[in-house]
């Protein structure tokens, strides 16, 4: 169960980071003056657009894994194998 919990927690944190970054870069495309001042010109409009457009595929992949691991479907069993009943309680 430790393996499942570590993978699930890591995936959740990574997905939150991707969501925040996706929102921030999207806002950086439309309201670039505000985002440039907040990020000290690290996220300019072209950089925000580049990151935002390249972030969609990894975001979708993470989201799919998140859904599969949350539902504990047959896909989860295929990916990580079965856990015994005692391991699930921990």
C-alpha cells in the first residue's frame, strides 16, 4: 500500500503544480502586464504562450492517470498489480 500511496500523492502534487502553472500561463497570455510584474518578467507573453501551448499533453496524461488511480479500476490493477486486503487497510 505504501507504493500506491507514494505514487498517488506524488501524482496529486504534480497535477496541482500543472494546474497552477496552466492557469498562470493562460493569465500571462491575456493579462501579460500583471503577470510580468508579479513574476519579475520571467513569464513574458511569448514565454507564457510557449509554456501554455506545450503543457496540454502532459496535463492530459497526468489527469488520466489521476482518474485511473482514484477509481481503482481494472486499469489500476493492470498498472500496479493487486494488493492484499491487509495492505489496503494501512
